[in-house]
């Protein structure tokens, strides 16, 4: 059976040895023959499990992608040749709201102004 012999010592629990011995007997082999075959099979490359294709998670479009672009004819997030980059609807309108020098909107309390926001 062996051309050149080398000693291999394995320590294991008694219950494990009994289970391995029973498995080897069921295969019709001695423990040494059975263990040698099992250890040699470990070195052989083989597929452990089949791989399946991974699906792409569908996500909602971001808020930026949902905003229409000036001159866009329907596709959200896609620029049109007539619309230059950065021209969003509503961006052309200046804000009519007034703020204090600390950035608090008129009608709100500003602790730095000492009460209601002071609009200058």
C-alpha cells in the first residue's frame, strides 16, 4: 500500500475515534486507509457549491435625479442640449424671503439679535 512510510500522530477525543472507526468500517476500509483517502481528497480542488448570479438591487432615483432640468423634455435627471449644466427650475427666481445678518428668517427669533430677527 505505501512506498515510503511516514508516521503521523493525531490526537482526538475517544468519541470521535469511535465515530471515525464506524465510518471507515461502513466503507469497508481500515481507519488508516479511510483517513488517507479523506486527507488526500482535501488537497484536490473541487467546487464546494454552485454560484448563482447576483441580482442588482433596484433603488429609487435620488432627489437630484428626480428634479427636472430647465429645457428638459421629460426625462428626469437627463440634460437637454438647450439646457446648460446647473440650470434647475426655480433656481432663476431670487428668494423673496428676508433674513437677519445671522441667517434667521424674518418672523423668527434670533438669539443673537436679542428677540425677533432684525432685518436690515
